[in-house]
């Protein structure tokens, strides 16, 4: 236990609190069990360590931070650790990378539940870099854990992280109702169109702060880790199909947004049609892809998505052989809107239907209303568009939703 405390103290001592994400203030840290999930690389571990550093003195052994993917857990159980920690006066136990506990078995969820019941005064924070694993474990913890999902940096957050510019979050309703107010607030401090182009290429992942040189390489490593390690371990994907998953990603990258013909894809990859749909859903849960359906109410286990996007613009730049401007715009829009809104493929009327109410068309400065003429609550979000004009709004405004 002393070795764990020393390691925890070192990790917290080396954690910078210079820039802290707004998510810090959204989380109810005082709950008995907090679960933080999200894609690999978005900064969950950093956020937790920042919270601990801000609220506990170094050397305060009422708190312990440890990661389940270290050798410390090769001969140790979560329940055993919790018991020893409580006996020594522990109050807050943090287990990072919980989905890697015991080589990816489901034991972690049962043990966390047992700890929760045995030690009601002990507070716990668990986090994992794969949505897949934590969703599986949540079956036993759904009534106990206060759950949060952490996305990558929004355009608004990137302006603060990389340029020191601070702006509040805007709701979609406020953006649509008062776009000129948002434009005036942002344009008084910077040139948003120029900075937006920069963000589309690099800025979604906080590890850009570590340097630009290896940024796209790190994104590729994140995607490869999910495909090669997490999907076989967590979703029981046959290891022999890893190359086919990589081929599926390459196929999508060659033509995104990808209008799915499952039979053609299945034939090209030499796997079953249902397996294609299953793999796409895994990749969607893992935040590698965004899957759009024309009617989310009718989604079934074997329902195929109508359109497939990469999860965010930076993945597109890292993986796609060529980045088409139209695809880039739509990828950004789906990435922003999918965090807190219901977004559906619009088919003939607009690009997207949002919250079953709004119709959005995404395009450039020359985009007109011909495709959404006469549709109530319809808007154009245009790239290279400097100032709102009626229902035609700058695309970068969607980057202020969180």
C-alpha cells in the first residue's frame, strides 16, 4: 500500500493544473460512485488527477489514485485494495483504466458493486478509455454510479486551450435565436473563421499541447489500439478479423460520408452482412465513427446506419487519404451535435434532422435554401461564412455547444 501511495503522489505532483476543462465543474465529485467514460485520448485521466491535486494536499493519504492497467493489480483485487485503504483511513479511491482490470474480465463491475455495498462511506471514481467496456459493466452499476461521458475539445474549448480565449457555452436554441450576439462576442476577440480552419485540422485532442509533430501519429495509435486490442478483448471480436476491421476503416476513409451498402461491404471484406453492422456499432460506441440513421426510433440490433462519418475532423485528417471539404464540414457538424442532441440523417430534406425539430443544411458560403425551402425551423450552417444572415449561420458556431 505504501508503494501505491508513493506512486499516486508522484503522478499528482507531475500533473499540471494550468488549463482545466469545464467538465471539472459539471461532475458531482461528492457522489459515492462516479463513473467517467469517453474515447481514448480525450483527457479523462488528466481531469481526475487535476481534481485531486486541486482538492487534496500532496501526501494526504485519505485519497489514492491508481490505474488498473499497472503491475500493482497483477496480484491484487479491487475489494482487497479497498478494504486495506479504508482500514488506513482512506476516503476517496480512484481506479483509472478500470476496463483493463484483470486483463479485461468483467470482474471489475462485480467488485466495484461489492465495494459500494460494503463501504458506504468510501467514495470512488472509476474511469475507462473505452465506452464499450464500461457500458457492459454498467448493467450491475446502473443504479449506483453517477455517469459522465467526456468528449474531445470543442472549438470553444480549443480557443481557451490554445489561444487563451474564454467564452461561455451556448445552447443550440440560443445559437439559433441569437446568432448575431454570439458572432459579436467571438469576433470582438478573434477572427473565428481562421481559427476554425486550424481547429478542424488539429485541436480536438488535448495531446496537441504535447506538440504538433506526432499529433496525427497519436490519433492513428488510438484507433489502432481500439481495433487491435479493445475490440478483441472487450467485444470478443475474432483476432483473425482485426485486419478486416482495419480494411473496413480504410474503406470508410476512402469515401466519407459513407453511404452504406452492407452487402457490397460484406462481399469486399468476406464477412457476413450482420457482422459488418455489428462491427460498425462497436466502432461507433468506441468513438471512432459516428453512425447516422434516418429514424433513430426504428433502430434495431441489426439495423444498418444510413450514413457513416469518422467521429471528428482530426481523425479525418489523420486517416483519410484525401479530405473533401464537404465531408469535413459534415463531420464537424455531426461531432458537435451528437454530444447532446439527437441527430438523424435528413435524406431528401436537408443534411440532418436535429431533435426531431430542426432541419440543418451544411455547406459553404454559396449554399442557398433551395434544398430546404418551405421547411419550418430550417437553417444553413456555412463554412467560410463570417456573419449571420437570417437563417444562414457560420458553421463554427456549432463549436460552442459544449
